[in-house]
């Protein structure tokens, strides 16, 4: 078994190269970065001393009780229904590993997170894609999903708010898909790492649904990717036992200091979410103006949630060379072929935080230059 190169992370790694000209990272999909000092400043002032007195040893494979209680309070579930994992990445690894039965297939969105395809394929699972079309505002076609399902379907994965498009499933759509899967004994997995970052009608956490398996983490909406913390919520005790057993093999337990900081983050989640929302909304307003100004060159579907957009060039051409040229001007975006959609590119508008306006100035200069060159070539 061999995993293909993780092209998304390799592309983003350009920003860390010693010879890299990258000044503005708009390829990443996270929110504004917090320092440890800023995070500790949200507490009552005693958290640093408590951290210094923490025993640096194994924690429970399920996660510390304090962290599970904090996650449960956020999601409105019981602490016993929470399984802590090493980011959403381990959650997905566990779920695909457990779905790998002879002849099994899973339903995944296209476009979607590239690791999902790699994991399913590496475990020998057949993939059936449901397509998110820009002509349909990247909405999920519920009828298409119903047509794709058969008796060998083990899992349906939805991601809302969606990476990379920013599309959002409504409460009714989530309920409908949940009920459809529950009737057929198909695992309904809701990846909601960008919840609750919305720019229109907000949807509720799928954790409210009795047969849903919910994935979330501290990397996206909570903007603390360096903690490497995530969770699975599942009301089925037999499934939770399988998750825990898999974690015993994969990573054994979590990071004891990270779990302690994760509790602090959840206790102050209103402040973290508020900052993420403000930065993302301010930066999205700048994108509104940029796309209006360059309407003849760029197209997009405005994100309804999350921290990424998935625009395309009006010409409809492959964007990799466009992204290469832009990177040489110091602005990094991810070409769409990484997501199986070469005519698009992913633009993250929150990770750069308050530097985003400067990035937009540089991007606008680049677009003006591109337009000028095309106009000259046409003459």
C-alpha cells in the first residue's frame, strides 16, 4: 500500500522555503493565528501555573474528562459521546479504516479535501463522488446521492461549511440526508470543522441528530491548528468503542498539554469565534470589491460559510500556471487541480488575518498586469 504525494501540503509548504518569495499565504484554509500568550491572556491568569504543574504523561485514549466535558457543552451532547482525536485528520483516518470492508464503497463530495480520496483508495474502498457544481452554487444534489447509494455503501461524508467552496447545507438538507442514511444503516458523517462560521443563515450542529457521526477540530473555526486536537461525536456506544480501539493503535492518546490548552480554548470559545468571524467577514468584504472590479477576468460563488472560496478564471483555463505566476509576486493560492478541479483555485481569506488587505492590493496589481498583457497580446 502506498499513499500518493500530498500535493496540497507540498504546495503550501512553499511559504516555509528559505528561498520562497511568499509574503501572503492565501492558500491555507485556517483562521487568524493565535499566540500562546494571547490564548493564556483569555484565562483568569492562573492557567500558566496550572500548565507548569501538569504531569507530562499519557492521558486517556478517549481524551481527558475535562476536555470531553468542554466539547460536550459546546456540541450539546453527553461527555460519554465524545471521542478526542489528533485533529480531524485522525478522525478521518479512523473512519476510513473502519469502513474498509470487502466490496465497500463510500460517497464523497467532488471537489473535496484531497486526503479523503487518498485514504479511501489506499484502504481499497471504492469511491462514488457526488458533484458540487458552480452552476448550482456548489449545493449538494440530494437526488444524486440517493442514486449513488447501494447495499455496499458504508459511509456518506458531507462537509459543511464546505472546503474549498464555502457552500453550506441547510438544517433540512442535513436532516434529510441523516434520515436517508439511518434508514439504510449507512454511516452519516458530518465534517463541520468550519462550524459556526457563516455569512448568511446559520445551521445547527449535526450533533443534535441521533445517528450522525460528527467530526470537528481546533484547526479551522477555532484557529488553533498547532494544538492538533479534534473530536468525534457518536451516540452509538459500539461505534465509539471501535473508534477508541483504533486510536489505541494509531496514536495511543493525545498531547496532555494540548488537551489542557484545548479546554481553555473551549471555555473562551466565544472570544475565539468572534475574532474569526470578524476577520473573515472584513476580508470577505474586500473580496466582494475585488471580484466586482475584475468581473471580466474572475468568477466566483460567494462563500456562505467557512474561510475559503473557490473562484475560477473567466476563460475557463487551468489555473496552475496562474497560481505559479502569482506566487512569484509573493501571494500564494492553491491551484484547483489539487482538488480535481483544474479550472478553479482555492483562496483562503482568514489565515492571513489583518494582513489580508495588503495581500489584496498585491493581488489586484497582479490582476491588472495580467489584464494588460492579455489586452496587448490581443492587439
